[in-house]
C-alpha cells in the first residue's frame, strides 16, 4: 500500500490518502489536548497505545456484528480505515454521572444512571461542541431522523458490549464518545477511535476518586501518572482479548 498525501490533521490523528480511494491511513499522535485545545501537552506513547486499544476494540465489535471503519493496523500507531464522511456529531453514552453531565445538572459524580444516557453534541470547535437536542440536530440537518434512530440503537448496543468487555478488564466504563461516518454506499460505520482519550475508565477495584481514574481525565485534571494509566489500560485489554481466544 503506498501512502499518498495528508488529507486532514486533527488534534489526535493525521489522515492520509492511499492508492485505494476507499481506504485511508490514520496515524495516531502523542499530542493531547483538553478543553477545546486550550490545554495542550504530550502523552508519551499515546499514539501507539490508543491505536492498539482502538484496533482491539473495533475487532471485538466487528466480531459482535457492529460495522466499523477498521480494516487493520499495519504498524503500532497506524490504522487502515474505510474512507467515510464523518457526521459532525459527538455521540456520548453515559452509565455513571461524571464530567459535563455533573457540571450542567448538579448530579453527583459517580451516581449510577438508571439507564444509559445517549447524548448528541455538535462537533464544531468554534462553537465549543455544544449539546444538541434531537430537534436542533434535525433542524440543522446534521443527520436524518432514521440516522439518529440507527445511531442511538448502535450506541446502546456498543455500550452494552463494551461495558461487558471493560468489566472483564476490571475497569468500569463510566462514559464514552463515539463518532459515525457514511461510506460510499451511504452505509453507517462506527469511526474515529475508542481509547482512554475518548472514554472515562475507572479502575473497578479502586474507590479513591483520583486514584481510580485510568483515562484522559488524568491529563485534564493534572492527576499525574498519565502514561502509566494508558499503558495499564492497554495491558488489561490485551490480557482480556487473549483470554477470549
Ligand atoms: P464530557 O463529560 O466532558 O461531556 O465527556 C463525555 C465523554 O466524552 C468522556 O468520556 C470524554 C469524551 N469526550 C471526548 O472524547 N472528546 C471531547 O471533546 C469531550 C469533551 C469528551
Ligand atoms: N476534544 C477535546 C479538545 O478539543 C479534548 C477533550 O476534552 O477530550 O481538546
């Protein structure tokens, strides 16, 4: 596979075109940002770790019948993916109250939600990725009503599968963000990545509210030991995958 030109550079990944117009190469970076890129830093080894974790999770999801953009991972920090048109939506699924849900509602951090909450945010850095209502999303024509329903169902299925998978890792899946795209046949595929950058992951055996954090909140909140936490998540994912095979 020969790699052509840089197509797009985001905060955590660079996308390159390849000789196949249906295939892109995603290069995962060590760069870390938070609070709409107001906070910037580097998490050493993050590119490889997030690419490896995402690759494993996409493979597991594919085996579970969820269609994703993942093709393969030709090197530790690179993923070959199907070219999709990303819908400008950040789809957040929450099982336990944390982050912006607590800031905006006053719910206490750690409160178990009676049922998973699926939320849509507008993927627009200039506007600060605002929370959308279904009506606003439809008004803005960011997706069709059928796509919203399909995404909601997929997000809940993915949550059910991933919650179980992370449980096998001794990790509690608090919340996470998904992105979806449409391929050349208008087929809806799960895209982007699933990693400690995009999930809140708490060490189930640890009660301390700071020590239990195994995700990007360590970077966002300056909790330290960021690299160690990401590495530990990868080791647990690899162990869980191995024990399944
Ligand atoms: P929030 O509580 O800040 O809204 O975040 C919810 C989840 O979404 C959390 O797991 C982190 C993830 N997330 C992203 O992946 N990208 C983002 O830009 C933000 C704000 C959150
Ligand atoms: N996506 C956020 C940013 O724009 C980072 C985050 O909080 O996850 O920097």
